[in-house]
C-alpha cells in the first residue's frame, strides 16, 4: 500500500510525461469565450493603464506658478475651457493661475499641475474660481501607467482565465487570446446492474449516477467532454469502447470495473490495449486506484483514469485525487492554492491510523468579536454508497494518515466544496 501523496506524485509524473510528448495545440479564441481556459503564453501589457494622466474627480485642473508646491486657499484661477472623458482640452497651454473645468476620467492637460475638487471652489462672476482650501500638486489625479506599464508581464503561461482577469485583458485592447485547446475527455460506466434514467429497474438494478457527477465536476474546466454511457460488462464491449475512444480523446475515464473482481474487466482491457498502474492507496474512500494509457493507431496515446463504482468513492477520488491532474492536462500549472481551513470539530470521530480519510461534513462559520470561527460536523454515515450524505455535505474533512480517533473540540483540516461557498 502506498500513501496518497506518493500515488499523486506517480500520477502527475505520468501526466507530465504525456504532455512532454503530446503535440498539445493552442488556439486563438474570443476573449468573451475564454473563461476557464489556460493561457498558452505569458501575457504582456500592450498599453499603459491609465494610458494618460487622468482626473480622479470632477473639478478644475490648475496651472500653478513655477516653484509653487500648492494652490493656496483664496487664490483665484481663470477658467480657460473644459475637459471631459474622451474629449480632452484642446486650447492653448495653460499659464500660471489658469485652469480648465475637468470631469472624472478626463485627460489632465500637460500644463496643469493639480486638480481641485469642485466642492472646494467658489465660482465668481468674471470667469474665475476661488479656492476654499489649499490643494497640493498632483492631487486628485491618476498618473499614466501607475497601475500597469506597457511591456509589464501581467499573467504567466498556464494562468487560468477567470472573471476578474478578463477586464484586465480587455483594458489592453485585446479581444482575442491564445489559450490551450480544450482537453478532450470521454467517460463511461461499466456494470450489468446499471440502468439509465427512464429505464425499468429489475431486482438488483440501480440507476447509474456517476456519469452525471463526472460531467458536473469537469464543468468549470476547459474540457470538451463526451458521455459514452453504460458499457456492457463484457471484455469485448469494453475493449471496443476503449479502442475507439483512444483514437478520438486525450483522456478516458471509467467508472467501475477497475478492481480485482471476477467481472472487473476494465482494468484487464486497459492492460491489453496499453499499460496500467494499479495501486492500493492508503486513502478512504477509494483504496484501489488505477491510471494508465491506451495506445492509439493515430499516434499519441490516450491517458486512462479509473474510478471506483461506488458513487461517493468515485466522486471523492475524482475530486481529491484526479482533478489536479486534469487541470494540468488542460494547460494549467500545478498549484498548492487549494482552499483549506482549520475548523473546530463538533463531534467525535472514530478513525484508525494508516489511511488518509476524506470524510463528508457540514462546515459552519460563526462571527465573534475576534473574527470568523469555523466549526465542522462530520456526518455520521460515511459509507461509500451514501449519495444523499454527499449532497448534505459542504466540505470534506481531511484526516491525516497517521491520525487516530478525534474528539469534539479538536482542530481539523477541511476543504470546502467551492460550489457551496460562492456567495
């Protein structure tokens, strides 16, 4: 039996080897269609931001006398024109003690030294304004390039394009962006007891649910996925499915059939068509894990990830074990930025040392004078078939391999489900 981290290291190594040999093409896509994709190259600023010195307030742009560091209370300035956003002042350069009316976002004339807000002036009848208080040089303006300078590297290759990144790219006048192409993923389930929604259940049957879960977890990644459905539990059907899929997809995910039972044919078929690594991993749920590759007549082999058949095991193994690798394959960089919190356990947990456990739980925040405190309640029924308990949960408790029983009040590490904490 190997540790969870050792198994993930082996998985990532295989994926990196596959990427090194793959001709993983990039593509140019419209910025508004790029959400979730990964940048195929470093992104550099095309223009300064702000692109010119701009007024931060509605008011007046003042030209000061040479050597003066502020416009003084009571001083008067002659108004020579106006500057609005998109319509700069076009008159003669300002002289000392002259000004222009200026609006937020308008270009500050080169001959102006500061901006006084309109609340701090008094209009006079002769086309002058008088200052109601002192105003220092370079007040109420945004300097050219103070946020972004032309040529500055803004985002690194492999950065995922998120909603907050898109307006920055758009601010550079970019409407097309180079990303890695979508990862092509196919998945299927194997099991004679499985039925699709709408079919009649006979004694011993159950409705298949893992394929929907796989699609849901892949949803926020740049993945072009195809549900191949339920494949008959016989070697010929499974081998045919794997062979065809290996010609058309980068990654094939199976649900069920990867253990060592008499009718677990998926693992055997992968071994026949390529190679597979099969491990007993010190994790719960999901101790038997396998991954490998399938030879393809067209050239580049397809990767294979095998999930357990039990619904909760399949979900946890995909979410906790395989998803970082899928992000890497889609063009992302490996990251340790997974959100984890320390919470206070509300109930006792029985656990034997020897395996890392991912238990489902309910995480709750509590406001205190000192800030936010987090508590978590581990759901009592942790069976790998209990899908309703999974639906009730909003996090996993990550219980270290070496830990034993835990008492209420102990600190524990939790990983919130992102779809449960999106505001």
